C-alpha cells in the first residue's frame, strides 16, 4: 500500500541551503552549523536589503572542485574562487519577489581563508553568504565607491549576527 502523502505544515522556504560536500558537517563545521549560520546570514542580509519574505534564492555549499568547474563553465575562468553568485535578473532591476538567484561557496577555500585571516570559519562563511547575496541584489566592488557601499551593507548585515567588521584588517575577500 503506498504511503499516504500529508501536506507539509511548513512549505519550503524560498531560501534554500543545499549541502553537497560532506566536509560542511565536519570540523571546523560540526553537524548542521554551516547550514544554520548560512540560513541566519541569508536572513540578516535579506533584512538589511529589505527583501520581502517571498524573495528566494538557493545557496550551494560545495567543494573546491565544484566551484572551480562552475567558475570555468560560467565565467570562463579556470581558477579557484570562494563564492560565486548567479543573479536571476538584470542587476539594476531588483525584483519585489521571486527568485533572486543562486550562490555557490567552496568549502576548502573558506576554511583556508579563515585560517589565513585568523577568523572563525563560521564567521567567514557567514560573510561569504552575505557577500554573495549582496551580489545577487546588484551590488559589486568594481571600484572604490561601489566597494565602499557593498562593504557597508555587509558590515551591517553581519553585525545583526554579532559578527565583527570583516574589513577591519583588509585580509578578507
């Protein structure tokens, strides 16, 4: 007899965190810590940007090999990167609702960067999530003025999580 399907009392959030690399559940990220801080970082930047609750996105917590391949496939760059953002719309036309875009983050790169910067890995992950969502929302750092605006937004979003300014010593990103 087939299982009876019950309606989901809480429909899926339009903001999904998908974990594909096993290392996201191992030290320095234990259990669901990486997914939990990612969810919190998404909500913090969404609040900072005044995104509506039905503005969605997908975050992929992957490994270096996946990010390198995505970087090659979508940007023509055969090199490692920490975070990639794929907006679902033109940068100057932020939607009121709907799917904002997709983000991918590389496990090994995040760990190495956090060690190099002497910052907690969960804080660096949260920063990269916030950074990625800011890119989806049309922010960039192509020049000093743009970088300053984007950094200010990131700093405020991270402060909502109790995370200090990652740009204080300029060793991040």
